[in-house]
C-alpha cells in the first residue's frame, strides 16, 4: 500500500502543474451537449461535430493501417477500432468519453503550451492510455526537465553564491541520472518508465511476479546496454530516491492514540497497549505459529510534509503558487487562513 500512497502524492504533486498547463479548445463545447432537454433527439451541432470528428480521424496516418477509427465513446474509450458508421452510432447513443476535447488518439497534439514530452506521449505512441494519464506523465517529465534546467542555469550564474547543500545536490544528481533515455532514440526516461510500471501495479493490483515478467519481456525487446529496470524491486528503488517516503505508524483500535515518539517528549513507540483505554496494540500471538514479529491491529500511513514541500518548490511552475499572499484581498487568489473568521475564533 505504501507505493500506492506514493503514487497518490505524485499525482497531487503534478496537479498544481496541470492547473496552469492544460489548455483545451473552447470551440468543442458541442461534444458534451448531445441531446435536447428531455432526450427529444440529437442536437444539430452535435451531429455536425461528429461528422467533423470522423473526417479528422480519416486523415490520421493510422486510419489506413488500423482499418478503422478508434471509437472515443464512453464505453470504448479509444480501445476499439471500428468502421466509420459504427463509430457515429456509438457517439450518437453514448456520447464522447470525458475530457477528450483534444483528439490525441486521432491525429491532434496537445496545444502549443505543451512541451515536447507531452507531444511525444500524446501522438508518438500507439499505446492506448487515457488522456488524463498521458497528461500526468507528461507534466511529471516537464517538472523534471524544468528542475534540471533551473539547476543548470543557477550553476552557470552563481559563481559567487553558495552551492546547493548535500541533500539538494544529491536530488539533482538523481534527476540527471534518471532523466537519461532508457536507450538511444527513446522518448522515455528511466524515471518515467519506473513510475508507469508502479502505477500499473497499483491501479490494477498486479502481482510482483507479473511485473517482473513484463520488465524482463521489455528488456528482451529493447537494445542491449539500456537503462530499463530489471524487475519491480529496481523500479521501486529508483522511484524511492525521489524522497517521498511514507511512514507506517501503529495506532489504537479505538482511535485514542498513536504509538510513536516525537521531539516534544512523547515516547509511546514501545507501548504494547493503549494508555487510555487499555486495548492491545498487537494481534494475539498463537503458540506454535512461526511469527517473527507482532502484527499491529491497526496502522496508519503518515506522509512527511517537508520533502513534499521541497519538491513543490523545486519547479518554478508550482513554486509561484505557493507564495505567501499576506494581506491579499483579490478574489480567487490564495491567502493565509489567518484572515478567516474560523482562525480568529481559534486564536480567541
């Protein structure tokens, strides 16, 4: 479960980027305005738009190779290749799948605000991936590229300034190493491949043995001397170097307390029962069972906030949205919650 929590934080980490970088055409509002109220038939604008979509898809280079169009309806989600008329019927009956205003599987690219990494992922691969997932991995790649460019620029311009500390320099070294292509001519980096492998394992609960099998298959299909991870362990080890660790803390089954130590003098990590309600911390140890260590009855996952804030400040795209807005009264912009009545009431 810890790698699932890690992937959650990676998605949260990239969400700030997506708010500023995702620009979609406004002229395709017809895609999600299919029927008249009361389902009294299809709107003319939707029918004309579907015709436009089919014509665009027919001009796509893969139309002749695939022998049809990838159907973007809610049910198919670009996983089925169908004849033109069948695609029209599907769209008339079910409508377009969500968030597909840029037809990335039918010849279009992300708008000009996107990076080269996004374009490669959106149009250069024949693998069927949901549009939002493509965006997430593309934003991750932009974040890494931006952090590296910013670091290199600082190194060139800061002859008299203090260099990064050891921890920060180690992080930049990791990005530099992990951002190399997995083999010559590839648009994927070692880091992006490792994260996609872990995302697949987490999303579909794939066994580790299956991940190892497919990593070996990819190794056999790629040129020698590549940077591909050899198994799940290596992929997890690469991603863990980002420093987004997860700590597992035992807690009382009734929610009374946490069994942990802190810098404020609380030393509860060695307790074996709750000091408030007396409930046991661990499951009962049965005689004769080969059990190396006790199993807690209830645990929680703690996500240390400091390394996550450091990663958010690494990229200028997200750092500007974490600026202190003291005294700012502009509607729609973040300001410190001390301006709110709830905070003032708490202080009183």
